[in-house]
C-alpha cells in the first residue's frame, strides 16, 4: 500500500490545526488506498510543545493513520544518525545546522520533513502550516489532500480523467504528475498589506524589488499586482482542477503535495529568517516541464498577532527584506533552469541535480550591486512610511553589511546542501523505521 506523509511543521502552539489536519489524514485514509503518516514536526518552546502534545494525545485512533510527533531533540537525534550514515559531509555539525538551525527557516523545516518522509518510506509529502485553516462547504471541511491523492505520481495521461480541465501537452502525457497544489484565501500571504493601504506607490516600489532588474516596468507592475494574493477572497463552492504546466503563482506551500521524484533529488534553500525560502522546487517543476495539477481547495490564511507589533513586527519585516535580497542569487538559477527546460530531466523524468548545483554555485559569486540598491530603496520607502516603518529602517541601517554577507552565505550553503542531498536521502531511507524512541501511534 502506498505511504504518504501529511506534514505539519510548527514552532508554535496549534492544537486546533493539529486536530483539523488529523481530520484530513482520516479523510485520505477513508477515500484512498493509502497509509497516512501524520507528521507533526515541532520545535515549539516548552508550554507550546506541551499544548501540541496534548492535542496529539487526544486524537482518535484511525485505521491506516499513524501519528508522529517529533520534538526538537528527537529531530536532532534523527538528523545526526542520518548525517553519520551518509558520511558525505566534510563538516557534519555545519550540515546539522543547515538542517536544524537555531533560527526560523522555512526551507530547513521542510527539508526535515522530506528526510523523515524518506525514513518512513513515503512516496509523497503533503505540507500544511500552523497558521492556516480549511474552508467549509455545507458543514464539511474542504480537504486539499483529495486532489493531491487523485493525481500525484500517476502518469499525466491517466490523471487527466480526474481533473475538471486538462491543458496537458501531448509530449508530457507519459510524465508523472509531481506537484498538486492550491493556494489560500484571505489576507496576503506576506504581511505587507498595511504598506499597500498606507501608500500604494510605495508598496509598488517595495514589492517590485522582487522582480529581476532587467524586467520592464510593465512586467514589474504585473508582478506586484499578482504577488502574495493567492486565490483571492472568493469562498469555495465547487471543485476546479487544471492539469498541465502548473501555475505556480496559484500554489502556496501551506497547500501542496509533492512527489518524491522531485524532493528526493533536490532540497530547498536552508536560508534562515527568510520568507519564501521554501518555494524553490515549484520553479524546478515549472521549468523542467513536469506536469502538475492546480486546484481551488484553497486554505484559509490568517496572521498570528505577533507579526504586527514590537519585536514580532521587526522580525517579520527582516524576513521579508532577506527574501528580497535572496532574489539576487535565485533569479540567475531560475533563468538557467528555464533555458534548460526539458534537459533538466533524465530519461526517467527525474530531475537532474548536476546542472542545478552548478548554477547555484555560480550564482553565489554574483555581484552585490543590485542588493545594495535594494537596501537603498527599502531604506527610502520605510522612512517615507514613517512610524514603526521608519523605526524599522533605523534597525536595518546598521545591519546592511551583515545582511549582504548572509544573503551570499545562504546561496553558498544551499550549494553545499544540494551536493550531499542524495546521500542524505539514501541514508534516511536506510534508517527506517525511525528510531524506537520516536513516538509512533
């Protein structure tokens, strides 16, 4: 029976989300011939972890659903075992830090999910987030996993029978569907909506920094209008799903299923304190020509209160700034992957690691001038907004040199991780089942 990993990485108390994701796991097991491994990957501090542990303990026993709740020490122990078995890293402690850093890392937490899924023998990963919820129709939650399990891993030609519309190109019919995703409804995925309300022109200047500098003003304007809006605000009424080249602008990492043929070939950038660091594989799927399904079972996005006041505001805005700086090193890679197209795949339709690794290594030496300009624009824009934004500009100013260094270091570390990823995946699969001290129910 096919094994799948429904994953919820979290660093906060989220009892309600755990209960809801467990319902989604039960739905998957009831409607598909799968064994669901519900993985709560938890780095929460003590009280929040206790809250989550109580929520896990209260979950009902469900046939073919196995629950794993891994705290930070158990994750670290598992990673040490995998790194030791892989034996490929010249600096095991550095590699451990890339996989389980002290700071927030959206890429690293998802990379840990990928390794645990490999250890569990899973064929796919289905990721959710702790600050999201499900839509409801006629009193029932709308679960994205339904679309994910209908299509993931199947020949695209076969999957066409279970979508509402197929835009599949004939040359892609024999390729596997490796991505199924939806987006979100509600607030912007990035907490910068207040900037748009305060000054739309400044919002355009800030968000436009995401674009490659060679883009035209019209292209940047279209990017700004589409950015972070997800599925809009319309509630779910009926299923819509499209098979073909996936529209990655309508896929969010809180609402995605990925086939192991993608994430076992390449990891995500392990950058710390950087939003958007977990979206790299969406570009890999798009640029390589692998088929995907995009559906409208959007998840409800909401913000945790700490993002908007005091230290929480400063921390979140810094993550946004680091996201913009990361583009200096990611845009060249995206461009080269687009140019390679189908040549990114081998004869089995697996992603070829070597050209991506070469591109990431070369991008790490990119000239920093554009990032200096980005910081200049951000300083001007935040000071123009005034209030807490001007205070953030004061916080940012003395950190400019460090931020420039960190952005380059993040690119270099991503290359390092790509270089050992195949060994880590193989070691994780050899580690299965997970160590006995990991609670499995």
